[in-house]
C-alpha cells in the first residue's frame, strides 16, 4: 500500500466500523448512555504503570500492560496440550522438564510466569493459561465463556447487561471461531467470592434483555 492510498483506506475502514457499530447498536438496542465509552473511573487501570500503551509503544511496555491487565499468579502458569491419539486436550501447569504423572506436588519444579513467557504467548510461539486467584483470595478480572449456536448473540447481550450498570465488558471471538469470551477488568483486586455474584447478576440481566 502506497502513501497515497492510506487516507482512502483509512476512510473506508472508518466507514466500515461505523456501519458495524450502527448495526450492533440496533441489534442490542443500546441507549446512548449504554453505548458511551467507559468513564474515567472505569478506565483507571490506564493510570497505573505502564500507563497508556499504543501501537508505537515499545514491546516491553506492551507486555507490561498485558501483565497488569491480566494480573495473575507469577509463580506458576498453565500450558495447553492436545493429544493426537485420543483427540483430547486441556491445560496443565508448566513444569521444568515436562509434566509427568505420579510426581508429588512438592517435588515439581513449576515454571514462573515471566515477561518473556508473556511475550512468547503474544507472539503466538506458545499458548499459555493464567491462574487468576491471588493471595488473600482476590482477583483482578472476570471471564465469561459463551458456546453454542447463539454464542455471539449471548455474548453481545452480556456486554449490554454490563453497560446497563456502567461496567465495561471486552469481547473477543474464541480460538475455535464458534464461541466468545467476555472480559471484565476491575480497577482493584476484589474478593473472589464476589465475582460469581457479579457474573450471575450479569447473566440475569442478559436473560432479561433477551426476553424483552
């Protein structure tokens, strides 16, 4: 793409995004208040180190922001496995030398979650999972998983339910392409026992929106 083509390409992309936003607003029946961007209080995590991150930020800053947003245990992380023989897959803790059955917990040498591991994950070199439950039984975020033929619509209704109570929800398509994940990031760690209550409340609001 040449320099002369960039303005036209950007204009076309903006037009496409505006049309998509308008379609979603009609689909979700969002009020102007629900469709408004998050307020300063809900975007407070941008004020913490490393601060605002953009496309031109150095890789270290991007990894640090990702680590701050998806705050999790740093003494252990999970790795994805897929068994071609059985067709099954799942997650296991990352252990030095590889996972072996029958080894006692205290004898395992768990690998720590480092900036290098996160960077490899973001580059697609490895596929890791996080353990969000921190000391004091607190956590920084909530993830909701949606599957089935109406997964994306249900996820969008979940987003609407969050907006109804001024809670921003980030949405992504799952790895399979057939489901969706909805993320809620807290501005400070909250007791883990409260997180299911918030998820249940959001789902009840979602069902109410679908039935209206």
